C-alpha cells in the first residue's frame, strides 16, 4: 500500500465532547520491547502538559526487559487523583495474547478492549467492546518499521476514546521520540486515527 494514498480522503475531526468522562483508567500491555512504557509516558504527558488534566503513570516489567510482560498504567482525570494505580480499567490495550490473558480481568465489563489482531486470537466472549487492528502489520507495510506499532495502537485508542486531544498526543509524542523517528512516529499516530475512522467503530464510556 502506498503511504501517500493513505491520507488523501479525510473526514472531519470529531470534536471533544464537553461531557467528557471525568476519569479514565488505562492499561497499555504487551511484551517488553514493544514500547508500551513509552506509549504510557506519551499519553500521560499529553493529558497533563498539553490538555491541562491530572494524570499519573506507573509501569511494570516482567523478569526479562525484552520479551517479558510489560505494562503501563495511566490514570487521567479532570480532578485530583488520590490513588495512582489502576483498580478497574476503562480501557485495555493488549498487544500480545499473554497480556490479554494476564490483565483482561482488570477491564470493566463495559470497558474498551483494543487488541493487536494478528497475535491476539483468543478473546473471551464476555468482552463487549473490542476493537481489533493488525498494528504490527500496519507498522511494517506502511512505515517499513517494526517499532511504530505502539504509536499506531495509541493513536487508535485515542481516536476511539478522546481521552486526550489529538493535538496533545502529537505534541507529547514529538517531545518524547528520538529525532530520527519524528516523521514516522508522527505518521503512525495518523495511521491509528485513520484505521478507526475507516472502521466506523464507536465506544462510549459508560461512566460519562
């Protein structure tokens, strides 16, 4: 697929609702080396620095730094956050089957599950709101990189939830990534937004 054709047709940006949820609890999970900790930092900074919300982020690694379990927890709120850990997630990103198996029980019944379609195959039927996309394949086919799938997934997550604004996400991303990856990582966010736009997928946080 020619990446120049990817953004020829753009629908209108969806405005952020004035009734946005007061609080989101988010888990970004996968394997070490997939960039979930970086994604968590970008999301938290987008909320706190650029969208003027309260945000906290914590992280966890498995026994191996690369290949073992990796999890970032981000809480975003319009008011003070009194406890910095996720208790019941509103949103769960699972980039591996192991991540879903391990953290799926933490997702609220009406929460949003975002999965890396090519590798997460076994999705329990009780999950009601599931968005699937081949983030690894999109990264390789459109950017010729294996390391941008985290930002494609993050872009998709933000496109669905509007937990932060797109502008804030982009600014936080560009402030975090190495200079040589600024262009592909910026495009990765657009890819995530477009995948959601083309799918027509919708989710409304029941806490709103």
